[in-house]
């Protein structure tokens, strides 16, 4: 059995960011232990400390920070500019959330491209009834948090609810403060009153999204992974990996972060080979179906994408080492590294520093020493040289 110390698997980014938001809203000292140590989190903490003194906030590459800052900016009566890097300004559409906030009294101006950051936001937000497209759960979570801080009752009507486990995480946080939000099949949410955020203590749980990469490695290397201490009662949706691996095809509507690693497992014949509802993975740090297909094809994979039908199909087959690019997407970078450990010959992946966003110790953790030699330089490039790829074919 491959004993991976669970302490090496990072804490949940989803829980960490929510904990910091609610600590900010409590306006009192809280105790949050085991938070994710990542640049994105540190920047978020720093800005929340000085929130009332700043007029512009740069989310850099964080979609979650983008939406949470939009929620917080809608609650105050001064202008706030929210901006980000090229990915945020071109791949992360915010129009659904903008229209919802506008309908509730918030003044929002697009400063560059329609539908994208940078934005100028000026509250205050008012309670009421609103419609929202739910393809991106971060829009729903942001609106739930914002309206929970408004006096009076509110109702959110959600069309196309996706990524429901992430909404469930937000509801779990709100309901620990007796929010009593009524959830009608993720299509309607009734918020009965303003929620008081009392001081709290919490310990951030292990991240199932990060664990998925180690599970994939164990499947590819045909080893067992010690999962005894995993808490499967947590609301994180990516624990669904274990059930998805038993299926020949599946929908990633609720678990889009699993798409890259599921594609790798499909190439090795260790998971579902046809993935549906892939549109929910197109507006992340990169267009993940496109990014993963582009790079895996370089390694010899056979992959077919049907954009109109919204699915991707992978034919299992051997992989060869190649020169790859992360597309500056942490989950793409880690998935390609997992793919490389069973390939014939070395693989080079450019721009892998992005993994610090969710799994800073990934390259020191993800692979047993006997399976591959891992080398990383100071310019964000990783070289993976498999030692025993025959294990992957047994």
C-alpha cells in the first residue's frame, strides 16, 4: 500500500476562502486553523484586512476571489474597482452576477470589455427577488453571501444550476450561523433575514480536489492508496471521483475540476472514457477541455471533442513523453504531470509554478520515488522521467 501522509495533502481552497470571507463579515476575531498556504489566499487575507481603506483590488488569477470581492463591494456605499490578470479579463465572464446585482440596486460599470472585469462597483445592495444563471456556482455563492447581509427577505431563482456541491459548501457555512436558507433543488433559494456572523472557530478540511491527483497516480501505477483518514462526510463535490471511476461515461456538471484528471485516467483506461456537460469546465483558468486535449494529443492520445453535443471522448492507449504547456492552469499542470509518470520517455511541462494556487507541495508529493524522477528548475519548468512505466500496463 502506498502510504501518503494526508497532512501533505493541502487544505481545501473552497473552504479556506469562505472561512476568510465569513471571518471578515463577523468583524470580530475568529480562529481559522489549517488554512491553505498559497499566494492566492495570502493576497485575499491581506486585502480583507484593509478592505475599508482600498478603492481597487486585483484578484490576479483567482476566479473565486473575483466573485467574493464583487459580493463584498456590492455591500458598501463607495466605488470599488475589481480587476485581474488576462485570464480573469477574458475567460471569466461575470455578466450573470452583474445583472443580478444591478437588479438589486448596485451600480456596476464595465471598464474594458462588456461582460468581464475590470469592473467599477458601487452599492449598497438591497434585498429582493432576483434571477441568476447558475452555470458558474461562484455567481450563486457570491449572491447568497451578499444577500445574507441585507435587511429583509430575498429570493434567488437559479437557471441551469451546475457545480451544486460548491453551492452546498456555501450553504453549509451560512447555515452554521443559523441562516435558515431554504434550498429548493438548487433552483430557488429563500433567504429569510439578515444573517449575523458570530465569531467562530474552524479547522479547514483536506482538499478532495488535490487528493484526486494522488488517487489517479495510484490507479496508473496499480498501487493502493491509504485513504483511511479521509472525511467523506464533507460537502466537497470532488469526493465523487471514487464513484465516477466505476462508470464508462459520466457528466462533470457538478465536478468540473475533475475533468483534467479524468481525461488522464481515461487515456490509461482507468476511468470513464466519455465525459458530458464539459461546457462547465471551459471558463476556468483555461478552457480545460481544449487545454487538456491539446497537450495529451502531443503525447499520442486519441481524443474527440463534440462541442455542439457538449461531450469529449477519449480512446485508451499508450502515451509517449513530450514537451507540454500548462496553459497557466494549476489543474492542467498537475494532470499532465500525472499523465507523464506512465509515459514512455521524459516529459517536460512549461509554466508549472501555477500549481502553488492550490497544491504548493505537489511536485514533492504526487509520485513515489520509485516511479519517476522529478526535476524542477527556477523558471517554472518540470521534467518527469518515468523509471518503471511497465507498472502502468500490468
